[in-house]
């Protein structure tokens, strides 16, 4: 049945193709759906450049794309969506751009929190949130607390996040536990390690999407993506639509995930 549907891709018109992906998604078995989708939302600057606009216009447009992506995740009944909003390396950018991004993030939380709460979204944040102003930290705490009992999509925003930084913090926490005597070095295994990650409680990343043509992780979810399927698109993040997400999920559903074992496909 699925093979028959996937084979049916002969439309040249992009809109028709997009409709096709949304239709296909309705036919995907739940076991072929990703539980956890992670997105590296890249290309805001290039989107703005291409239109003769300043980079901040690209970031503003990127927020609209984020809203679309979250609504799509709700429609597609994804269990978890994690997005990369600001990396530990992004502090290298000019102060004016960093300030703009942080203000945009704060405005986004202020404007969208009610609607996200009404849509049963469970919001969380990963990364070194203690690197932010007390005001922004309070906003994030508020969003987290207000939505912690929501049972819909788990929406995680990675801010001041770096995968290596996260792994180092886990190593420090475990070293402290060993020093205090509450655990022994040989007690440390992947499960214990994972329970100390910022993403504890979330399933591993199944599908990792990066927009804008670059094919790298840029320090995102390095532990959690160990067996993720990667999906890249040349589309810049501000142009990313629900149909692009549908296309990525349809593609994911066709992959043969072997996890080091042998194929289950006949
Ligand atoms: C992604 O877009 C947003 C952040 C990294 C915060 P960029 O700002 O990296 O856009 P490009 O890669 O320069 O086009
Ligand atoms: C990754 O994008 C970080 C975010 C999307 C927040 P970058 O634009 O910072 O990545 P590089 O510098 O191209 O690797
Ligand atoms: Mg970039």
C-alpha cells in the first residue's frame, strides 16, 4: 500500500507535489512516524540577503516559520519537536544581532504562550539558560510551569545550547556524584548518562532536519542524534512550510533504520 503511494510522484507542479505529501502523511502507519523531530532552523540571513533586506528581517520571518512548524507538528500529532534557536557559538555574532535575537525570543514567548498553552503544548528549554538575563529566565520558567501538565506535543527550544557543552556538564555532574560517593565510576553507563542530559525524558531524535543547504550538525543534539535520520533541504528557514515538514516525514517513513542490525524490510 505504502509503496504504491510513494511510487505515485509524477507531478511537476510544486503545489501539487506538496498536496501529495500531505495526503501521503495521512496514510503512514504510526510505527513509521518519527516520535521526535529536531530542526536546525538555518538560513534566516541568506533569506534576507536574497531580498535585499537586513539580517534581522530574516530572523523575524523565521519566527513565523517556527509558528507554522509547531502548528504542523500539532496537526501531525508528533510526540516531540525540538528546535535550535541559539547556539553556544552564536555569541560570536555582532552584539546588535545577538541582542535582536534575544529580544525576538522574549517577544515570541510573550506573544505565543497563551496560544501554545491552549493548544496543549508542553514547552521546555534546553541549554545554558543561566546565561540569560533574570527577566528572560523568569519568562522561560513561567512558560515551563504554565505548560508542564499539558499532554500535547513536547516543544523544546534549544537556547544557548551546544551539544558538547551539554555533554561536558553531564560529565561534571557525574564527577560530582562520584566525589560525594553517591555513585561509583563503574555505575556510569549510557542510561545514567542520558538521565543527566538536558533532554532527559525525551525519546532519541528520530528525524533531524536542517534547512538552507548546509549539511552539518553545528553542535546540535550530538548525543541524542546518534541514530537520527537526516533530512536536508535548500529551502531557507523563513520559507519552510507545513508541506516541507510533511515531505521530510514521508521521506523518513521510507528509510530502513537498522540500528546496526539487519534490515527488517522484505
Ligand atoms: C539561523 O539563521 C538563525 C540562527 C542561527 C539564530 P542564520 O542567522 O544562521 O542565517 P544564515 O545561515 O546566516 O543564512
Ligand atoms: C546553527 O546555525 C545554529 C542555529 C540554527 C541556532 P549556525 O548558522 O549558527 O551554524 P553554522 O555557523 O553555519 O555552523
Ligand atoms: Mg546559519
